[in-house]
C-alpha cells in the first residue's frame, strides 16, 4: 500500500528514472517522472508534490534553475539532488539554492532511503517552524507626512516640498503611475501655511472631455442643455488653497487655453459667462505622460507647459528606490494587519528578499496590493508561499523551433536512443514500435 507522499523524479537519463522509481515504489512512495525541467514544472503546477528529486546536469535548462524555481514557488517542498558529476562547488550551489541533501551516483537503495527520510523530515520541521516561530520586527519608518523613504530620490522630493510648501508657485509633478504623485501634492498643501484652506483633487483623465471644462471653471444658467442654475467649478471651490490637476495631459486644447488664462491672469470665467472672477489658487499639476512628446505632436500647448513647470518634482519609480521597500512594506503591514487581523503582521526574510528583487512596474500601488493580499492569506507572518507567482523566480525556457513532424519525430527518437545508451531494443520498447520500424525511421 502506497504512502501519501508524492515524489517527483527529474532526470534526462531514463535508466536512472526507472531505477529511482523502483526503489521508491519498494519504499511505498508514489512517484511522478520527468525527463526535463519543462516537464517537471508542468507536473509541479498540476500535482501535489511532497519531495523533488532532481539531477543537476540536464540539457537546455539545468537542475539548479529547477531548484531555485521550486524554492520560491513551493518553499515548503524539500529538494533532493542526485548527480553523477560531483563537485564541491555544485554541492554548495545546490544547498544554497534550497536543496536539503545531495546524493552522488551511484548510490545504494539504503542511501536513497535515508536521504528521502531526511528530506521529508526537514519539510515537516519547516512547516511547524513557519506556522509558529517566524518573527519579524517593525522597522523604524523614515517619513515626511505620509511620504516614506530614505533613498536619495525621496530625500530630493522632500527637500523641494520644504521649499515650496509656504508659497503658491505653480508646481508640476511627474512620475510613473502608482508612484504617489497625489501624495506629494497633499504633502505640499497640508504641511504649509495654507493647510487650513481647501485642497481640491481633480483627475482630468476621469472626467469626460466635454464635461471637464464646466467642472473646472463652473457655468452659468443656460450655458448648455441641462445648465439650469449657476454653478461654481473646482477652481472656485479651491479659492485660497490648492487645486491638484492629475493627468493634465488628458485635458483638451480648449481646456488648456482656459488653464493658461488662469495661470497668467489669476482669474477664471465660467462657461457661458462674459465676466471674469479673480481667484487665489495654487495650481499643482501631474502626469505620467511625456508632455514634451505631446508638444511635438501639437496635442499639448508649449506655453502652458512652461507655465506649469515653474517648480518641477520628479517622483522616482519604486525600482529606483528599492532601499525604501522595507519601510513601505512595514507601513502596509501595520495598516492591513490592524484592518484584517487586529494585530501587526510580520514578513519573513525570504519573502522580503523577493519584494526587494522585483522591479514593481505598478510601483507603490502594486506593492500595497501585494501586501494587502498577503496579509489576508497568511496567519501571523508573510512567507514566500503567501506572495503572488509574478514575484517568484521564472525559468526562461528556450523557444521551441517549429519544424516538420518528420524531423520532430527523428529528434525524439534520437533523444530516446541517447537516453538508452543507443540500445535499439530498449528504445523500440519505449517508443512502442518494433526494431525494424525504428531502423527505418533513423536510417
């Protein structure tokens, strides 16, 4: 009767695969076989595997990559290496990549049994440890208002905020989506002497083009169908304070023309009106678009660009400030730990390594979403298993060349022959054809 443990054996040598399978079956283990790393990854994704046994030297993708892949995608699954090319460097590299033990071919059945028992025992201890004793420490956050970080890029941002927060110079914030441009705008407003005045945030990309003009500047009764009363716009609402125009690159040329007048004359005119109103508003604009390219295409006014960029702040992407990731992660751990668990949630060192290795194309917003999900999925400490697949090591398999079926058949036959030591009888048996047919296909 088979035990519950499922063992995946990976080796490009069919004879070794069959030998390992016989030994493991005699020990009452259930086995899966793979002759390549690509096949092994497919089995790992589709099956519940308790132990991986792999060779190191294999064509196309070697066993080291498989061990690293398995260590990050299946951290609680032990890895056992068997190899016919022993070296101290390979042994150290295998252990460093996450292997529990290292067996040199040829080995006895008893040696295999002891290594398997040791590996499965290690997995049990690891699960107990990860469930009960993983500990983390809350880092000492370096922050300015809600802007967190100690990288040079963030220090430069904070330095500019300190210089502009108490005046009403027009400010332009650039940066990729998710870097925290609105957070910078709010920090400028709420840390300065105008903090008691209104702060109005407008997403120019979120308002239909035909409505943006009336929403920004207001309108008078009868200005258009549905204008049944006089109404102030966002600029009037922000009078005395700050208006933040996010995604300014989405504004039409008509709206851009009106914005230029606001910046030049410090006055607005409602849609449908003939008289102007004086306003005292600090304008902060932001975009993740390249406005200089838009100017070249004549979709953004050059004169408005220079009016908006009196002071420029560039918010660096998260990939350029990776030293800030532990501080940001700590903030989100505290926030979502209290929200979902009523306690502070920690993160183990292995998971922290993955956070800092990843390039975060979605920037801080993506990091926050990952931490939020991980807090929900974990118990008390976030481990590698709680992080999404995108953060973990991916094997870059060589692209398979598209060839005629006959050529593909010949290549596979040659592969089987090589694996059987050119034993045609054995190869024909594996291919489920007779030797005569085999000879005709290779001859």
